[in-house]
């Protein structure tokens, strides 16, 4: 009986298709590399240019658990001729992508026109994407210009409304009864602490929750009192699959009660400085023209 010879370089390939096996693919590439490759292929297939791609959600916030999904967000542009279509207003400006091999990936992109429109309204989700600590495709020069502009042109009142309503609504839905989903404390308090930070500093809050917590605790005694509790919850969540449910944490409840019941009218008192009062149409038009290839260099 002859000896069966296994060639090492063939063991990583599927006999039927001739392509590398998923196991080999995953072993040879990090998750970040796989995501970047997936996005680049999608861009080629759809004839778009991805201007920037980053992580959103718990991984960007710094408290993902071992089985957290990947919330991948990107900004893209079509070629210039696409935007000259008579029905441009009717065309879909969102792309949702699926990878059959990656069930824990949630991938969505916004067209540059949509992104710029939301930017003018200081959309909280967009501003978080743009400042995520985890990037998959680095920003093009025009998106970097937009990121820099966000720091000085955002509307503090709009950002406060965004975080306040998100925190208040999550608190009403999840922080009730004797036992609560402990991870929801992190979602609720990240939003409410962001409100305190913006009200005090008129700056955009850090996306990473631990950084936001430390920054706010420096001047806010209420946050300083709960800092250790939240740091412990963050570490527990990062080390586990999920936190599960547990008894209410009184100190966190007191902060939530104080912060989630403020009068929204307080946000109206924000006064815009000269930078935030001015219109940025010229800068945004230039960013748009660069993104679609109509203009070649920053002026």
C-alpha cells in the first residue's frame, strides 16, 4: 500500500474551489486586515471610493466584551458624474454590506452628500464615527479637513440634546426594577457624562469612555464619586462575554436620577461663539468637490 503524501501548501486550499480555506484566511489575517480587505473589495465592486472607515459602538467606546459585534461605519463617494443625475435626490445614500463568513460584522456607509448634510446639523453619530479611536481606512485629506473642522464648528446644544436623549431613554427602558442589565449602566452613563462634559467645556467629548470619564472627573465631583464603580464595570465587561444582570448600584442610580431629569431648556442657553455662528458652506463645498474628484487639491 502506497504512502499518502500531503503537500503542506495544498492543505490550506479547498479541493473543490481551489481557493484558500476560511480557516487559512483567518489565521493569516487579523480582523482589522480582513475588514479593510472586505471594504476595499466592496468599493471596487460598487465603483465607489471609501473616504474613511472606522469602528463604532462598544469597541470604539472601549468596553467591548469578548463576543461583541464589529460595528463598521464608513463615508464614501461616487464618481462626479453620479451627482449630476436628474434624480439624485431620489437615489439611496446609504450602503449596507454583508459578509457571509462574518456574522458579527455590521457594516454601513453614508454617501458624502448625506454626511455633509448631517455635519451641518452636528449629528452626534457622525461626529463619533469621525473621531473613533479605531480606524480601518485612514481619512483622505478632505475628510481630515472635515474632522478638524468638527472640533471648532460643532453646535454644543445639538450634541447635548443627542447624548441627553439617548441617555435618558436608555435609563427609562433598562434601569428599572430590582435587577438590571449591568452593561446598560455603561451605555446610559456614557451618554449622560458626555452631556456634563460638553456643558462645562463646550468641547466634543472623547469617544473612549474611560478617557471621557477621567476628563470629566477632573472638574465634576459627581462623576468623580462614581469613577471607580464605572472603571470596575468596564474591566468586568472587557474580560467577559457579557455582564448579565445584577442588583441596582445606588451611587450610579443617584447620578442617573440627577442627570436624566434636568430641564432640556438649559441647553438653549448655549451661546455660539464667532466660529460656530458663521456658515461653513465654502469649506464644505470644497470638501465635497474633492471627495467626488471634481477638484484635485485643497485650496
